[in-house]
C-alpha cells in the first residue's frame, strides 16, 4: 500500500528530524544543563532507533505507537518550556531549531497515528466466536 509506505517514510523522517534538531541544540547549549542535556540525548538516540523500527518492523503496532508517544512527549515538554518552564528552561519559539522541532514532532504524532488508524482491526479466529 503506497499510502502506508508514505506514512512510514514521513514518520521516520519526523523521528530523524527531531533527533537531528535535538543534537544541534544539545551541542549548542543543552549539554551544559544537568537535567535537560541528558533528556536531549535520549531523543538523539531514540529517534533513529524508532525510525528503523517504524520502517522495518511493519507487522506490529508498537513502533507506530512509540513514534506517536515520542512526538507527543517531546511536544509536551516543549510546551512546558514555552509556558511555565521545563526544569528551568524557558523557550520563546524564535529559533529555526524550535520551528523544526515542532514540525518534526507533529509529523511523528500525525503520521504515526495515521499508521495506527490504517491497521486492520482484530480478526475473528477460525472456528471460534467473534
């Protein structure tokens, strides 16, 4: 299915883009923060791993759900940094990295959710009920 592959590719690109953005910001300033720095590195490592899982482990829903969770949690943390602060970090949504971070993480959530929605429903067992 072409739509499924396109959504997988967009989800993987979102994961990789988010990882790259977090690496750039980590190198810029986050590595000096004792709490946020390691969290950025988690995104740097998890993004490519999840991207490979989304592309290669097509028979299971877990990579797609993980991509949605990755994007949602990262967006949530960024939202906190814009409003009340996130472990002392307060952002203003004015850098290219912030824009690309939001774009890539929204792609993770939207495309990952679309992949989950396209999954076939449960199948009835042969000779059984339901």
